C-alpha cells in the first residue's frame, strides 16, 4: 500500500511537470465572460483574481491551480463575486487542487507551511443579519466594490464547488495587518449553491468561515489550520453534515468559533444552523499549540445553532481547557440578548453527542464551568455521553495512522438521533464516519499519507450504504434558478434521471449511466427555463420514482 502511494505521488509530480502552465490575472475573467480552466493545464493565479459580475468560471475535474507568492495588496487568491458563479466539480478520484506555487505536490510542503497564498472566497446574495452590505476583510482593500456580499435571496446559487482540496492558505491580504482569509470563505452564499467534499489543509487562519448565508454543506475537512477549524458569523444558517476537523500540535485555535453577529447582535435573522455528524479532534492531550484555544467550542454574540450526532475529543490547549462555553452576559446593560438566551429559547441545542478527552477532565462538570450548560448536558433527554469513542486512529503524522472511523465495538457506532429532513441523512452512528472513510482518494490527507488507502473495508462500507432505492424531494423547492436533486442507490447500477414538463414532454437528462452505490446529488440550473411545475423521474432497472418540483421566477 505504501508503494502504491509513493507511485501515486511520483506520477502526480511527473504529470504536473509535463503539463503546460498559464498565468491568470484579474483581467482574464471580466464582466460577462465564460471561462474554463481545463485539466491539461496548470493555472497560476497572479494577484487577486475576481470572477466578475455575470461571469462564469468552470473548472474541470483534475485541474491544478497554483497561486504566486505575494502578500498584502499583491496577495494571490480567487474571489467569486456575488454576481458571478463558479462551477468547479472534481471527483473522488480526480479532485481539483488549489495550492501554492511552492507546492510540488510531492510532500515538499508540510502542514507547518501555512500562509503561502490568500485562499478562495465565494460571495453570494443570500441573507445576513447586517443592516447593510458588508465586504470581506482584506479583499475589500484590494477592491471595495467586488468584495461585497449579502442580499435578500436565500435560494441564490453561486454555482457548484465539489471535490476540491485547498492547501497552504492564509497570507495577509490588503493594506492592513491581520487580514488573512480562510482556506474557504463563504459570505452570504445561498442554498442553491452546492458545497460538498471540500478540504482546507494548513491554513494560517481558519479552515472555513461562514459570513451569514443559507448554504447547505456536507463532507468538509479542516486539517491542521492555525486558527479555528470552523467559524461562523453574521446570521449564518443552513444545514450541514459530515464535517471533520483535526488540529496540529504546533498552532491551533478553537475547533469551532460560533458568533451570531459582526455588529448589532440583536440583528435578525439569528444564527441557527443545523450541524450533524461532525468529528472534531483537537491537538491532543498534553499539547500546547499557539493560538486562542481556551475552549473547543464557543457560542457567543447571540448565536444559536444545533449539533447532533457528533464527536468532540482530544482537546487540551491548557490544563484548564474547556469543552464548551456559552456566552452569558449581564443583560442589565445595552445588550439584551446573548447565546444563553438562544439556549433557553431552544435556538441552541446539543443532542446525541460524545464528549471525551479534555485537559480539564472528562466529567461534564470539569469540561464545562457553567451550571446551565452542565445541567443541559447531564439531562438524559439530550443523550450526551462522556465516553471514549474508540476511533481507529488519530495520528497527526504521515504514517497512515489517521483513521477516524469508529473501531469495532465502539459506542459511536450507535446512539444517533433521527433527523427528519430532506437534506440531512439519517445514520445509525455518531460522528462524521461510519464504516466508510469518505476522505479516501481525493483529499490531501490521503495523498500525503496521513490516512491509508483503505481497500479492506468492503463489509463496513456495505453496512453504511442506503438500504433502499430512493429519490428525495428537490431542495430548495420552489427554486430559482438552481435546485439540487438527491437519490440513493443500495447497489451500483445504471440510472437515468430526466426532467419533464407538466405535459410529460422531456426537457433534459440530468444524469445517465453507471453510478456507484451510495447517495448522489445532481444540480439543475434552470436559468433558461420558464417558470412552472416540472416532473423529475429516476429509473434504475425496473424501478422508477417520480416527483414534482416548482420553478418560480
């Protein structure tokens, strides 16, 4: 297996060397342009490149994008403006990679090589709780108008971003210090956008940060970032599932920093995202990484939010480091709301989770120092457990020992809460993984040898597959102009997924051909289709399922 991995790296290196390169500047994606990055070329970002208004950037599976050296106003990065779109859809075996020009893709850079370039920002026109338009910090000092985000279109689509690995980001951007952007910044992004299978590796700031928005996400990796693994702010909402975070021992912040607002904390909508099936692993007991990590999780600035079926573990920034803190301020002053009020109003919930391995201790009264949090976590109705989840491996070096799936007999293999939602998937297990390691193949963690190529998990994988052939209701619905259609296959098969008008006339084929067993999502962009009721139908062998959806412009 190690020989195979070395051959993969050598082949990848040779492939990159053989490819031609093309330098991309901001002028290359102007207003109204349709630009494609093809997989036969390595693209070099020179400076901050904006996908401008009414422009579309399409990136083919397997494409490598590197960023030139430079910082402050000369920093390189990619920003999709709120009136532009990106369609970057890699695959599990052919991901899209954003990285530094100094990265040879052979392991010459480690996770300690952070801050090599800026990062990727996707801006949208969805809701925030700001009273006016906001701009992404740092990018606004390069271009104030094109860094703005937000609006009143919760179902807006910024495109598709799928199977993408973003590496070595977080250099200072703009003319002021402290203006790092994250591996991936999502600002005011709407629910019509597809964000799935994204990795942020070795960011000098957060792995992911959400500024408001209603986007739904699944399968996100935040690995070895120097600040927070996940960060949200400004009325962030949406539904999110299967997030994984692991911290390095040298630099790290919180596993999740959750803020409700960036200014007026009483502004609506309140932040109340739903997050299910995360596995958050800290820097390890006995470690003391540099960073602001006194708590694994902090809820503040009037945020709410829900964590279900998740694992929080191995977190020790200091001997008194806590698992969780919920903002509780003196309400006699100007601020009349806080995260404790969100807790008491039912807008903040923590249910069916496992908590284990904190520097302050594994008893709830040790890793939480607030009585109202202790009482909540101790309440049997909320099904929180303090027990070793018995993961197969949590190594932080390239020895193939990172395997965050529950081992045989693990308490994490059961105890999940049922999720009654069209977007979220019900699991029997808690945490981001069951028997199948969805990081395998496409992620930097796999390619550099943190996790092994897992080829001996067929029985475990089968146990995690859907039991029935299903077609879910599209989301959002009604929609304009983009919607997502999800279907489940209990076994690999040939399928067709077609759209018809109300008269039964075929409009288009969304998917066709052989598909592996598992859950699949297809996005339909109906920008050039008139409003109305449409029928979508999936066929697999003798099985056919039909549903209706509404396009409302």
